[in-house]
C-alpha cells in the first residue's frame, strides 16, 4: 500500500510558542496540525508551567 508523500519543501512549518524555533509537519501530527503549538514535549511542559526559554 503506497501513500503519496510530500516533498520536504512543501511540508508546512510553524514556530514554537515557547522556544521560537521553527519546526516542520510530521505525519503523527496529521490530524492535529492545527492544534500543535510546540516543537517538543519539553516545550509543551514548559508552556503548561508558564515558563519561557528566553526568560
């Protein structure tokens, strides 16, 4: 079963709300891409705590 794959250049990017780094679309985020706000579990945890990396 083949799936159509996007070339790297056409995958959407976002900027992490916590650390400000850009991150790219991942297949595991396909259903929830509109809700993804952080690049990693670490940033997600910091966002919940109200911490910022540059503070």
